[in-house]
C-alpha cells in the first residue's frame, strides 16, 4: 500500500509540480517513459525550509484549485516560520491517524479528553468561536492552555482534571511535565486518567518517570509536527513509536545521506503520502531519531522508531565536530529541586549560557546552591573541554518558542 501511494504521489508531483518535475527527472526517479523507478528514490534531493521559502510557488501543484487547500505555517522554533499548503485529503488522513492512535491508548471517539496545549493559540483562550466551542463539547474535549502557567493556574487545572475525570490527557510533553512537578511539590491529589498522550517536544525518560509516577498511569509518546502531521505513536507495549506507514514514508539518514543502522541516531527525513497540493517529498524536518533494534510484541508490524531524540539543533557540537546529545544537560539539571525550569544555550563552541528559573524567586541559587552549580560547570567542562566558559543567568520565566515546543537545549553553533 505504501509503495502504491508513494508511486502515485511521485507521478502526481512530476505531472503537476514544477519543482518536482525537474528534480524527479534529474534524479532518474521518473524515467523517459514517465515510469516511476522507486529504486532511485534516495537520489531525490532533500527538501528543507530554505527550499520551501525560495521555491514556494514552484512547489505548488498546478491542479490546486480542485483540492480545497489551506495555508499553514510551521512554528518558528528555529528562526523564521515557514509557509506551506495542505489540502482536505491530507487533513482527513491526519484526523484518521489521530483516531487510530487514540485507540491504542484505549480511548474511543467519545471518551473524555483533556488537552493541555501550549501554543500561540493560548492567546485565544476564552475567545474561541461558538462553532469551535460546540465542536469541543460534542467531542468531549476540554482544552487547558499551557504557554505560561502560573501557580494559581496550575492549581485551577488540577481541580479541572479532578472534576472532569478525563479518560485521556493529551499534552505538550513539557507542559504535563511541568504540571506533574507542580502537583508533586504541592502534594496535591490528582485524578489518574487511563492514559497520557504526549506530543510536541521531546519526552525524555526522566520526564516520563515523573509524569507516570504523579498521575499513576502510562505515557504514550507521539511524534509529529505542523508540516507533516502525526508521524508515529507508541502502542500499549511502550517499546518505541510505530510509524504510520499508510500515510508517511520515513527515512533516517547519516550526514553523508546513507541510511542509518537500527539504534544509530540520524536525521529524520519524511515523505507525506497524501498532500498533493504541495507535496513534501524527503522533507528534512530537523529532528534526530533512530530505528529500534527490536520488533514490537503487539504484532502491528509497523516500522518501529526507538526514539526521537530532539531537534538537530538540540545537539551540541564540540570543537572537534563531535555531536553531544543535549539530554546530558537534562541529567545534570533535572534533579536539582531548586530549579523550576532551565534552558542551556551553546552560543559558541566553548561558550555555554544556562538560564534558570528558580522554584523560589527569593532564594537566589547563586548564593544558596553555589556548590551544586559549580558542580554542573565542572561536569560540563569535562565533556565540552576544560576551557569551556559556563555562565548562569537568573530568569523569572522562560517561554517556549512560538510553536509552543519548549526547548531545553539550543545550539547556535553553525554546522
Ligand atoms: Zn507495538
């Protein structure tokens, strides 16, 4: 089915999309007889945000007027947001995958769901149209906005969870983690839903542990984005994320463009099989992940991602060009009870800024926890080099990027 859908997409792209007419012929994927040669698929140049910006017109399908298209933008978690077009066919497929993934968590279409959602939509909180509100009510959804959660708001959200008793909570990974830590700190009782589904942002093992402990339930991690929709989701065996093969073709590549082995981290490259108005073929989404070395005992048979480890730019680079997994910093800072939130920024190879929001704004961590912070510095220098300069900055709040995805680590070193 995937091969058939991929073949149809490539034929459509060659016939109707000026950009792809050129690249598919040049790469030999469409031969002189206009036949698709899938074995040459990996010769298609990768599509990235820069190409999408400069070739925006050339990427649109000539038959777009027949496709009920709409414009969308990706959140600019790294630099400028990018514009693209999606169509109704894509939208419906995406809704269908959501329903399938929900069922994996045991939620059927009408079971109560709370969405703890934190994007720029927060600005619309309480101002949604009557149609939107009615839709949510009919679908048994309660939306809580999480871009900037104060203690008062978090208390209110816990009360709403306890009252509404959702079957499932669908949440931004960082938001539900922040809420879980708050509940634990305040020792509040909280209703335990059957499942918590996390999306948008990386769910690190440490975050999963806290969320599952506080809510006394299992996390189902999902992976997707505005540009490509829902790509993969965990099943109830929790062995990794199953790729939605009916709708997406996923590759994981090394820097030289060859495919990675299972267990080996590489860059995710995604082809969306059902967005004909502006095809995404071999789209370099900017995330890093790996294939699982195992098969899943649920026997769904769908390809299994071991993990999505975060953004390419979450990875730090040392002077020798060695990639350092940003999650190292999570290990150093997550277990500090005085830290409410943090963000680690690599400004230059040997210049690292750590932003800290303390739990108690009146107890300056530079006075009260100097030793622990010195220890963090020392450990970072062990990894990044002894001459690496580490500075701490006290913050009142650190906001997520406009996409709502919160980033623990950001590397600004060019690669
Ligand atoms: Zn499975």
